[in-house]
C-alpha cells in the first residue's frame, strides 16, 4: 500500500465502520451517530429470563456465594452445639365424640361414638391447651413450688442466646428474676404451657400430647400428667353436668305436674258444665257423633233391603196367569202342583186320541186339571201378598231411620259448637301430659347413665421415654446450607445489579452499539508486556494479532491509516493497546508511526524506554521540525513521537494546524499512523483528535469501565463527527469468561478466538 501525499481523501474519510461476522464478511455499516436496530431488539428481549445469564452470574460470583454459605453454616453449627438440648415426651390420647349410651337400645345411640365433629374435636384441643388444665397439672405433680420449678425452667434458652452475644448482664438477670417473682403462679403456668403442644392425628380421633423440656424425666412426667388430668377433668365435667341436669329436671317435673293437674281439672269442670260426655276413645268422638254414625250405617242397610223388596214386588206384579216368577220357583207347594198339573195335562192329551172330550174319563181328567189350576193360583196369590208385606215393612223401616238421623244431626251440630273450647282444654291436657312423661323418662335415663357412664377420653400410649427434639443438628445444618445458598444467590444478584461496569463483549455491543474488535486477556502477576509479546503462541499475542486482522476488515478501504486509540477514563490500557497494535502492524512489514498525544499523563516513552526531552508538544508549538521529534525504536518499521514536555494547554496545541500537517506528512512517509490519545471524559483533547483521524478505537477495561462513562464517551465522539471503528475489550479475566457468548481464550497456545470466530485470518498477506 503506497502512502498518500495528502490528508485522507473523501472516499477514505467517509468510510463507514463495518462489523464483520465469523467469516470476516461485512454485516452492517453504521454511520457516525446512527444506532443500529440490534440494540432495540436486545432491549425488547431483555424482559425474558436469561437462565444461562443467571448461571454465568453464579459462576462469576461463586466465591461470594460459597463464603456466604460457609458463614451461615458455621454460625448454625456453633449455635446448634451451644443450645441446651431439649427432650420431647409424647402421650397419645383418643378423643371420642360422645359417650356410648348403654341405656338406649337403638342404632342412633351407637352412631354418636363414631362421628367426627370438627367443632367438638377443636373444642377438646383448646381445652387441652387451657390455662386451667396447666395449673391443675402443676399442682398434681407438685411443681407449684418456686424453687423446684426453677430447677427445671432456668436458665431459659432465650437467656442463653442473649448471653452468647453479650446481651445479658447481671442487671438483665436481676430483671428476669424480678419478673418471675411477680405473679408467680400465673408466670409458672405460662412457662409450663409454653412447653407442650397438641398434635391431632389426621383422619383419626387420636391426639398426641408433646412436652418439651431440658429435663427428660420432667418431660415424661408432664406429658403423662397432662393426659391423666385431661381424662379426669372430662369425667368430672360429665358428672357435674349430669348432677346439674338431674336437679334441673326435678324442678321441671314439679312444675309440669302442677300444670297437668290444673289443665285436667279445668277440662273436667268444663265438660260437666256443658254436659259433654266422652266415649273414652279419643278417636271415636262424642256420643251423638257415634250414634249418628251407627244410624247412617243402618239407613244404608235399610235402603238396600227396601230396594231388594221393591224389586221383588215389581216382579211379582208383572207376572200374569200361570207364569211363575222368582219366589214361585223356590216354593215347594207350587212346584209340586205344577208337576201334578203337567202329568194330568199329559195324560189328558194321550187319551184325547182315543176318547172324545165328553167322555166321562175325559171329563174327570179335565176337572182334576181345573182344580190343580185353582190351587196354583191360590198359592201364587199368597206369595204375592207376602212379598208386598215385606216391601211395605222395608219402606217403613227406612222412613223411621231417616227420621232418627234428622233428629241426631241437630244434636250433633249443637254439641260441636259447645266442644270447641272443650277440645282446646283437651289439647292442653295432652300437651302437658306428653311433656311430663318425656321429662320423667329423661330424668330416669340421666339417673341410670350417671352411674354407668363411660369416659370418652382414653389414654392410648403413655410416654415411657423422652427423645432429643432440638437442636436437630443435621436438619439445622441442612437448613443453614439452604439459607446460605439463598442468601448467597441474593447477594450475588445484588452485587451484579449494583455492578454497572462493562464485563463482556455482549454488554459492550448492547450498551455502546459498537462491534467488538477483540478481547485482550489480563496479564498475570508474573507476566510483563515484553514477555508475553515475545511468546508468539501466548494468548495475549494471539489476541492482538486477531485485533489487527479485525482492523484490516473494519472499513471498505481496509485499516484506517490514521487510527486513534482512546478510552473513556484513565488507566484502561489504551497506551498498551496503541503500542501493541503498532508493533503488530510493523511485524507484517508496514511502516508505522506511533504518536503519544496524551500530553497530560504520557506513558509511551516509559514503555519503549526513549527520551522524552522533546516531542509532540515542541513541534505543535512550532519550536522544532518533524524530523527532530521522530525517534527510531528497537522494532523495525516502527518509529515513535513522544509527548515531549507537558504543556499547560494541550487542547489548543492539538487544535492547531500543525497537527494536520503532522498527519499529512505522516501519511506520505508511513503506511499506518497510530495515535495514543488522552481519555475522552472530562477533556477536549480526544474529541479534537477524533475529528481529524480516519478511525477511532475505544478501549474498554473489562470489569472496570462503567457503562454510563463508556456511553458518554461514545456520545462525545459521535458529536465530534468521529468515525468509530469499534471497541477493544482489555484486561479480560477468566472469571468473565463464564459469559462466553463465543469468546474464549487459553494461555497455553492458539486457543483464543476473537470477535469474528475461529475462521478469522491469522495473518494478512
């Protein structure tokens, strides 16, 4: 590439920074001051949960998390070992819903013992935890005495914990004893209650009574005493309830008996006054009502008989001559006469064929037939008379019964009107009698049940031993590990949230909207710049060679011939980057001029070991010529211009036309001009230089450069119409490698892959 004879031409000066993909091809060109849409897309995706990012944060802050876990674990272990052991004794109790009443012989009496009523069971649980029961147990086991009580309950765990942290002194102990002395009985009951818990067993009627105490013998005694006291209290309560119920029912029986007698007397007086006589049967009604019912039945029967007699009489009247009807067929006389007549008529007909009707024998037969007909007619007439008499008797009987019914109806209606008040009195008597009998029956049952009742509280298992309940060292340690891990993660996330530095290439691209030219690893403590650059296989040297390659593809015209290396703040490694990039370009045969323009804190002359008596400040001030400030170095093809004496007004010198003439002269003599510029923030020097060069590289110190400072620096450079080629991440540590995202490096060989991937060219030919 031949040097130019003038300042950068329009084509070169307007070259756009180009970002390259893994294969080195151009992806997106960004004009100065124009943001790409990639940042917007990343912002839109920022609402998603990045699990890989969280994992990388954990890896990065792993020592913080481990330290937090260790501190919590040690604290839990020490606390568990220093806490006074507490032993737990357990007694099992069965709580039935109600007593099984053996005085009743029905299924309902047996169902009560098997139903689980939540309200009843919850009531029993609350009674188990009542102050009255606790006080009763303390009295039963003889621990109402203060000295004996304090042997078990002092010193308390709370006092011990306070003592560990120095929070308990002699005055606190005195206050604790004074508090115990006040209202001693109540205080002892409260302390005793705090030691036991009630645990219902699900889907059963069993209840476990736990008692916790530093004294295992006291824990066993307390658990068993609680169960026994609860059982005794329940039985006493039932007897007291039965006695009260019996006395109450006795009073009720006396009152009900008097009411029953008064109501019966009132009923009798009213019945006598109104002349109402009952039949003795409550369902039969009054006598008129009973008589009326009987007459109605007799009337129905009389009507039936009259209809039957009338039917016979109508049939008898309709018979003519010798034609018989129903009654004649059943009469033996008529039947005999009819048979005799039939024989005579048959004999007469037989002889008529031999004799004339006037023949004496024929006349005799004729006379016999006529006589038989007269006898038959006489018998039929007698039968008709009997049927008529029967019909008339039935008709008369019906008329008489109907007349009696009419008479009784009036009496019944009158009695009904007089029986309304009678029925009211009678219902009052019946009600009082039922109440009296029911109360009397209940009184008898309570009297029997009080003597044979069963206790529905049964002790299933008594406490025979007390097991160590707390501290549960394995559980405490496991919980401390979990708590420490949670606290460590929260602390790591908090530190990560508070850390607003740029740490990896993705953050640089997202925050600054600049392509990353390369990632430079941080030197180890025992490494120097010369030693790592001398080893061509080192990760440091390979990283800068990759940066050189990325710069060659950064614009359409190749590497910008005038390149400013700057940073947002001091001490971010820009001078080292400028020197190393200049050396790398000189190694491929390019003539390189390195200019140290940081006239506030120069460092190039120290790194290269050259004299800084005269330099850039002398030339810009017009005191020397260019040839006098250019110095040779130990590296071939590389010359340097140091800052020279530090001027009081660096910005004015850099803004002078001599700086433009220096760059024009340099482009005629050199292939590449690398300028080590001052930091951007707080100074006007860097924007001035950025406006007159072809490209600017912003150095970012990983984990040191703050996001707002880098963003402000980019904004200032864009305002100065600078052509930002990209960003260079410097001092990248292995702990930041957890973020990966395609960047990695190793210290033992060519395992570093710069931005652009493993397929990027190793050397420009």
